[in-house]
């Protein structure tokens, strides 16, 4: 019942945000929160094209807010750290909306999935034969880590999960160096490594979402939404979009994310809605 009510609240907020009053909006400084998908020292550089584009396209100054780790990101989310705009995967987006009423406005058009791939030094690897083997992943509770735990729901029959990777490609390098037997990657990235052996693919999740603070000025929300919907036309974002497997952004609503936070239930600090 609460999830349904929260969904209705989100839809109502979206309806309100869609009503734009006449007149210009004074330039604002907006914070953009993103997941720590790269090592901390790389984050500002990797996201600079997006930050610069959004500042140009909206007429507002966008400032990147970077958490040093997924542990910090998850803590800040649970504590409702104030952010104006957030770009995050489906499980976090659902959690943020259901508890703090942030409004999803656009999402990556393609669904997200993750593929567990093994070293080609293994003979016919399977989900079962990887039990007890070293599998490297991005730290908990990234969506890739969470997807891996869904593949291995039994706590007594799991790989030795090593959350050492500082980026998805870091996982590839760790396996290639012989320091782990397998890694889990976004499926489009896994397909770029034909020398690795695909072992299993997760279910599909809704594409990563852009959410806005529920009290953000509707005209600013409109500018942000329009900027993302046109982002695939922006030449300066080609490398950024390729790195995050984004072909295009499309409009979305909270209904697309209802229940996606359930995958977080087994992680420390999860609070039922």
C-alpha cells in the first residue's frame, strides 16, 4: 500500500512539475550527485563533459558531488543528503523516490543487465563451478554487486566475492592478471571481451535514472529534462555516453522503478519503506 501511495505521490509531483509559469528563472547553482563508477581521482574528469553540457544547456551552474566510495554513497543516500539532481541506477533511484520523494524525469532508454564472465583459462565454467572461486566486482551495494548476489542467493554456496574493482574495466584487468577467476560486468562491456567466457546474465533492470529534488523549481526541472532528452545530439558527450553505455535518454516516471529497491534488502542499513 505504501509503495502504491508513494508512486501516486511521485506521479502527482511530476504533474505539478510539468506546469511551467511564465517568466525567466534566475541562474541557480545546482548539485549533481552521481555514483562512484570510477576511481575518486578520475570522477571529476570523467563527468566534466556532462557537467559542462548541463550548465550550458540549462543556463544554471551545475556542480558535481562525488562520494569517495559506494559505502559512502549508500550512507549518504540513506541519510538523505540534499542534492538537486541525481544520476543513479534503478535500485538506488527506487529507494530515493520511495523514501524521499525524489522524482525520476528521464532514464537511459536501454534496460541494464550484468553478465558474469570467467577467465578463458577455466574449462567450461558454470555458476556452480565458480562457487568458492574468486569473483571480483565493484563494491557493495553497486547494482552489479547486487545482481551477483541474486545469481547466488544461498549464502553457503557462493563464490569468494572480492569487491576490489575501482571501475568495471578494473575487474577485467584483475581477471586478466590471474588475480581472480571471474568478474561481473555491464552486459555491453562484457560483450567487448570475446576472450572471456560468459557464465550467466542477470535479469533486466530499468535504465539508470535522472531524479530531481521534489521541491526544485519546475522551470529548472523542465530545463534539466530537455537537456537530457537532447544529450544524444551533443558531440561533446560522445565519449561520456559510450563509457556509460548510454544511447539515448527518454522520459520516465516513478512507476518504472517501483519495487526495484527490493534488491537492497540484504545490504546493511536498508530501511523498509
